[in-house]
């Protein structure tokens, strides 16, 4: 799976934050729900337009972003 096919960034939508498949649900919304203790099943029950693959894409996106940040900071 590649998050690039799922996570979209559109200027003017949710302030340019990364969203899931052009919807108004952001990566950070999903991460916040997971951090609050919601399971994937609970998130999908509340937002049936989301899939388990969407949630994994959010995690992959953030992991990649963190990896890139560490690479840039380490290069300085």
C-alpha cells in the first residue's frame, strides 16, 4: 500500500492539511481519534466512508513525514 494514493493535500480544503481521498477528514483527525483510544472498528463505525486502508495510510504518512524530518535535522 502507498499512502500517496490515499492522502491528498488541496489548497483551501481544511487549511491545506493532508486529507483522506479528497474528503474533509484529515490525517490529524484520524490520529487524534486513535490517540484518544478509539479502535479502527470504532472509527469506521462512526465514519463509514473510511476504510482500514485509509487509517493505515494515515499512519504510514506520518511515519514517512517523521522519517524525513529526522533525516533533515540529522543532516544539519
